[in-house]
C-alpha cells in the first residue's frame, strides 16, 4: 500500500462536511422538532441524503490510479498530545463510505419508531456521523473517538426502541464493545509512545507511524494482538461473538439493518486499515 497522499482540488473540506452534516442534522432534529414535530423526519432525511450525495460525488471524483489517500484534510487538534484532525480516504474506505451514505437515507426514509421519533432520528444521525468518522480517520486517537461515538447511539437505539429483551441486549453489546475498546486504547497509546523517537515526538498520525518503522517485530506482534481483539469484538469473531444474536434480534428494524449493513464491517475495516497497515510483520 502506498503511503503518499493526494488531495483533489475542492472548494470545501468534503470529509469534514461528511461528519459535520449529520451532527448538525441531529441538532436541528432536536431543536426544530420542538416547534414542529413533523419536521423531524424531513430534517433527518435531508441531512442524511446530503451526506450520501457527497459520498457518491466522491466516488466519481476519486482517482482510481492513485493508491494513496485522497480528499485529505489535516489540522492540529490537540498539538500538545500529538493529536490531529486528519481525514482521508483510499479505495477501501471509499467503498464503505458510499455504502454508509446510501444505507442511512434508506433506513431513515422507512423509519417508524412508534414513539419518541425525534430522539430516535437524532440518534440515527449521530450514529451516521460516528460511522463516517471511523472510516475516514487517519489519526489513531481521532479514530478511537469516532469508534466510541458509534457505541452510544447504538446502545440507546437498542435499549430504547428494541423488543422485550432490549435492555439486556443493549447492555451486553455495550460491555463487550467497551471491553474490546480498552485493548484498543492501550494499543493506540503504546504505538504512539513506542514510535515517538522515530517520528520526533508523540503522534497518532497513521501515515507517519506506518512510515516510521519504529516498532520491533515483537512489539508489532503484541500491538497487533491488542488491536485485533478490539476489532474481533466488532466483526464479531469467535469467541467474542455472543453479543450479536441478542443485539440483532432485540434491535429495532433500523438498528438491525445498520448493524448488519455497516457496523459489523467496522471491525473488518479496522483489521485491514490498522492491524495490517501498522503491523505488517
């Protein structure tokens, strides 16, 4: 995989927009819904369709001959800790981005939560922002933030609008995912600290860490295991798969569709993007 990044000329940061638009939509659903409740679905659908439209535009603008990251947006976020707002896509993440952009509007268009539609729609949009952010993050800490954001709305969607055993299913999903995330956080911090001398300081930049070659084979293997455990929970793989049947059967229809269509692919994406990319040995 080539590490060079390219950025097509754009009048606005499209990847940042893909994250911000659903979040703004969620905020508008909450605020405008208090004035006219029937506006909630229209606002949510508009935000999600806009996100999907931008992702489809990216698909036709993407340069398939360039193996590097494209549409790159990078800004310092917490420079004292080496954390940056670093976004970009390649062929792997673009496919998942378009899938997300197409699936969420379909889910929102067919939504019928039977009660409390406003928070239901708002959580769906927050979930979309978290999924998109996970697929485009090129900073490990930023990825972790989005990876965890996904957990919150999914917990409330299952627990608030699921079936008879929804609380049990939501809690089990939450605990399994949080346990995996603990390994991920340890692995992320360890990767940054072990690579700091080679890259000239602490950084969570995925490209810089991959290029540094700072990790020994033994270090890389242990870190691979830490990352792989977290992503195995999300795929999920045996023996950390037992949360999935409960989550699927107890989640509302929209939650179950998103779980099968997008969320489970986050684990496979994490294995390819980070485990293979950062620890190839």
